[in-house]
């Protein structure tokens, strides 16, 4: 039996739907999804099976104009994910069309991908009329020689099956890269931290989610099959600590409960989750915080 396997990098602007598509393809939640931009910080790999092919999806951070060190490291991780992949899929949003950000990505794309296949996935197709989609598809294909174009709704699953089948058939012949039952290659400690960060991002407003990071400090397996997980939420200011804790600790309690429930569902067992919030003014400039996120600190240099 001939098997196929390889890496597929999903690239695009922040909020184009890369994490939603990753989860839809894998059939489970491996990548955090919020309505806020720049939620994905590291390159997250989800593993999808289609027939005899194993598709390793690299959900990259959104490509945007970086303003600070963390932004630069995220953008470097995204382009690096694209340059390492066997196939690249560029996601754009149907209703936003060819934005400045999409133009900037197209400028770099040929140089990064070389001769490898690049598919265009026009996402959120339910938001526009059919004739608009056809024109957008034509305009994009005039700007870049895409191997294939797909019209999809990552959220609803429309068109995702066709994309998955095409990816499976286009990947190189290769033994599978991961065990059959593995759906992600992030360490569990990191998945747990990401789940908590998602809950924080959904609860907190404005800039605060970009000023904090979550790390899993300890993971203790218990004899009864449960696990104790200790996490630290780093913020840059005292005022932020107060917001994360909330009145009488209500916000952190709600976040902890939501994260614990999702972790229990994901791991299929009981979890004892403990969180503390620490002020660390310079965490955005500490190499150790970046390696915990799976980013390269050096890539953040201007």
C-alpha cells in the first residue's frame, strides 16, 4: 500500500480562519480560536488522516506588519512554516478580498515557496455573492499562479472535504510521520497553556490579551489517574493583574473553571488546575518566555 505524508502550511492574515480550518480538518480542537487577531502565536501542528495520507497541518501565526519583538518573532515563525512545508495554502477572506496585507503576502510568496504547490482557499464564502467570488478568484489567480483554488467555509465545513482530498493526493509518497491516533504534536503542557490563554482572550478586552502569556509550570500525574496542573499567567503591569483576577477573584475563577472543563474533555480524565498571576514587566523581552511559546527569540530582533 502506498502511503503519503507531509506538511501543509496554512498562511494568511490574522483572523483569516487558519485555526478554524486546522480544527475542522483534524476533527478536534487543537488550535485556539477567538475573534481577536493574532491569537495563534506559535506554529501549531494538527494531524489529519485522509485515506492513506497523513496531512500534518502547520497552523501559522497571521502575517501582518510587526510592531514589536513578539510580533516579529510570530511573523518569522509563519514564513518559516511556509518555507519548510510540502504544500502551502493561502487563506483569504471572501468579504475582505485583496487587502494590503494579502498584497504584501503575495509579494513574498514566490520567493518563499519556490516550485512547491500553493493552493488558494477563499474562506467565509457564505458572506458574499457568487459573482463576487468568481471575480476574486480570477483576480487572485492573475496575481499568482496557484495550483488549485478552493471556495470554503472553515467554520461550517463547506468545501473542506475537497481541499483535504486534494492535499492528500498532492502530498509526497512517504511513511506516516506520526502515530495513527495522534492529532497534534504540541506537548500537552503547551496545549494546556494555550487553552487557558484562549479563555483569557475571550474574557478580557482590548490590548490586554497581547500583554500576557501563560505557562504550565508543573504537571503531576496522580495515582487515581487524574493530573494536577500548575500554571502561571504573566502580565506586564499591576493593573493588569487586578483585571485578570477580577472582583474578589471572580474572573480568574471563571477562566480556571472553563479551562479545566475543556482540558478534562480533551484528555478524558479529571484535572486539578491551579493558576497564579504574576507581574513580570519585561516578559516580552525574555528569551525563556519565547521558547515556552515555541518561538525563536532571535527572530524578534529588528
